């Protein structure tokens, strides 16, 4: 049998020492290159994720301590930007006493991968302090249960400016709105003779948010001893529970007097109670969660939107023209809201630049490759939306307030859909997103329709107190507009 063509030549060539050496070198280079390529594809270990180094015993919690730590809770926004600048698009905050590691993520492509890779029941990390309150301290209860326009007119001074505590008036409006949904009741928050319970509820929610930041990010001494911060926190939650339970019990009695009938026009609370007649705690817990996630966040968003519109009069004038054209001094309905696209653009642009919650996250339910690193199950991934949505990498002129960037007619660039997510995404996104959208659109529309809003005082910085919003007295000047006919 004859050898294959070229076989003889190859056999002879392989006997040449020089050619044999050359072939060996080629094979080695090819093998090294293949190994290198495989190494580039294989994910790196979790320990190699960059981030600040922990200290023995103190871990990384010491960085949040007063005097010796360089991280300030109220400047989390600046801290996030600093970490991104120093370490890159993924940062590991490890050795946090009393809680799992946190991984800050600054890449919308990777955020999208995490979201789209979720199973049917994604796990959004709960606050350990709230979890302890529900399932340890008050487990007997929680077991087995998973008119502003007129107010502005009344409180203005001779210069048409509202007082330093105007934020509290916005809290009252937000509380009144949520109470109508959660408790099926008018609390009278916006009336001059509002009840003492109303202010108690607002103060309790404020205390909850002020203290939860301390309890969650600083060394958790509350797990060992009952600190003052922890006592205030528990008292605040007990206050909310007490007031909520009172209204739920009243609605339950009314439902029983109506022979437990549930009709098409029944309220949300009535429907929840109807489905859980033997366990009204479900309605109480639902109302508690709505208050905790809805009052401070919505109030902060309203404050921020009004502040930005007061600083950008040309944009406010364009918004007023749209509102006046659509409403024509009439009531607001869904059809009219759909027509006010510039209103929605102003709200969206404000929440892009100044999201009231600067990041949200997930607790990984399985080992996941993120940015080329294997992140183990149980790690908390925090999506840093504030840093991403204010980055030149993803937005043109990110520091310029431009609502028109969201208008379809003027949209020149398609922005990454995961670069700004003020309400989160997916199955565990903000529970009250639709309600919050309606609240914001209706209130801002009525305020701008009625008043020209200005801010004549010293410019305010944004900080986390406890929401991300302008820090300082909101002495807006409200000048009544002349009605157009």
C-alpha cells in the first residue's frame, strides 16, 4: 500500500533535528495560547473581587464608625462613586459583622444578566433589624405570614414662602393617600384639626427610616444589647402597628355587619379582609409594609421634583403649558395623564439624577458569574443605580437636567434599559410603583397648574436622610398663577 501524498516527505522532515525543534516550538506556543484562552474564559475566584480590605475583628464595619471611619452614612452617594472610581465596575465589601458580604455592581449589562437569570421567586434581601422585629420580637403577631394645594395656600408667609418644615406637609399628603388604600380611611392629615395619631404615624415612619440605616450598616450592637437606637426603632414599629390595627379592626367589624359581602366597588382592605376573615393580621401586615415603603419614598420624590423644577424655570414653564393645555382647569383622569408626556419626562429625569433609593439589590440563590468573578450563593448584590445613571458612559450630559431626553420625538439616543431603575425590576420590583406613579403625576400636575414654584434660598446639597433628597429647609415660594381661559 502506497503512503499518502506528502507522507514520505513529512516522515523525512520529521527526522530533521532543526525542523523537529521548530515543530515543537510551534506546538508549545499553540498549547500555551490555548491554556491562556481557557484561563481568560474561566471565572476568577470570589476572593479576587476588588474592594476595601477588612481589618481583623472589626471587618469593614469600622469604616462607618464616627471619628475613625471615613465612610459617612448620609453620603452613601459619594461613597458609591468613590468605590467605583477606585475599584471598577464591581466592588466587594466583605467581613461585615452580623450580615453577609455585599457586592456593589456598576455595570447595567451585568445587572440585566442577574435580573434575567432569576427564578420564579427571586430573593430581595430583607433588613435584619426588621426581620428580627417581625419574626423574633413580635413573632406572636407575624408568625405564618410572609388636599396639598389648599394647605400650601394656608401656610405661606408674606413672601409666599412655605415654612422650614414643609416636608412634613408632604409627608401628611403621602400618608393620607396611602391610608385611603391601605386602611380604607381618611385620616384628616391635610385638615387644620388633624388628629394626634396622624403626626404620631408620620414621626414613627421617620424614626424607622432614620434608625434602620444605623442598625443595618453600623456594627450591630443591637443583637447583643438593647441600644437606644434599637429601642426607638421598636417603639416606632409598635406605634405604626397599633394605629394600623385600630383601623383594620374597624373595617373588619363593618364587613361583618354587612354579612361579609364583597362587591365590585369594595376597597382593597375590604377585599383582603374578605379573603382572610379568620386572620385579619394579613391586612395589618400589608398596611404596615405599604406605610414603610410608601410615605418617605414618595415624599422624597415630590420634594426632589419640585426642587428641580424650581431651579429650572424654563422647564417648569414648558411643563405648565402642557398641563394647562391638557387639563384646561378641569379634573385629572387617566386619559389626561396619558397625554402629559412632558410631566412624566420631568419625573423620570429627576429620578434618574436623584433616585430616592440610590441602589437596590438581590441575595443570590445560587453561585453566579458576575463581571468574570464567581459570586457565591447568599451574597448580597447591590445595584448602584445612582452611580450608573449619572455616568457619562451611559448618558450624554448626565449632570444636566434634560427631561426632553425621554421624549420619543426628540430622543437621539437609545439608553440602556437597566441604566436607571428607580423602582427596581422584575418580580420583586417596588410594590407600589403604579400607585407612586399616579401620586407623583397627579400632585405635581395640580401644584404646577396652580402655582409658580421658586426657590430663593441657598442651594441645597443632596444627601441620604434617610432617603436621597435635598438636605435642608424646603422654603419653596409659591406664587398663584392667573387662570387661563
